[in-house]
């Protein structure tokens, strides 16, 4: 029986041995592991790697555009901006970033009907009248 730390830190072959060992009642050699189990474990390994390395997906450059807008405002004003307006794809990329980073997304519908999400102390506002990859200049409420 493997402990949790060994299971998480182990390789796909170690996981395959664990699966084969629990199904047959004892440890098994690598020759006894079915290829389907190895393929399934490799798929799990790829999924876990994608979760850890979350900037390999297409949404990461869009999130970087939002960070750049926030950083520009911060450098000019010495504080984080209150708002950044974005298009649909950027809004979803920010939402997906929250899910991958395991940060609870705080999505709110404003009184004027626009959807917002808080990202790095700034409220990201979804606009429907702009291009999908649009990122505005960050601004304050005043």
C-alpha cells in the first residue's frame, strides 16, 4: 500500500503498479499492467501538469494584457486601478485563471447590468460592444 505522498509524487509507472497491485491483491510487475490503464494514467498526468502549468493555454496572453493595463496604471498613479473594461474572451480568460489558480472568482452583476469579476484588487468589467480580445486602459472611479 502506498501512502498519499508517494502517490502524488510518484510517476505514471508507480501509479500503474498501484492500480494493478490493488486489483490483483498483490504487487504486480510492469508486464502485468494493461496498456489501457497506463494510457489512462498518462492522461491524468497530462491533466495535472496542465493544471500546474496554467500559462500553456491560449487564455494566458489575454490575462497578461489585463495585468499590463493594471501595471501601467499602478506605475503612473501609485495605486491599483478601480476598473478595467474587457471583451468576452478576456473576461472568460480571467475567470478561467481563477479556476486554475484555485481562487474563488467573485463575479457580480452591476446595477447597470454589466458582469464584473475582481482580479488583483481591480474590477474587470465585461463589455458587449467591443472586440472579444479588447482590454481598455485601466481607470479609477473618480
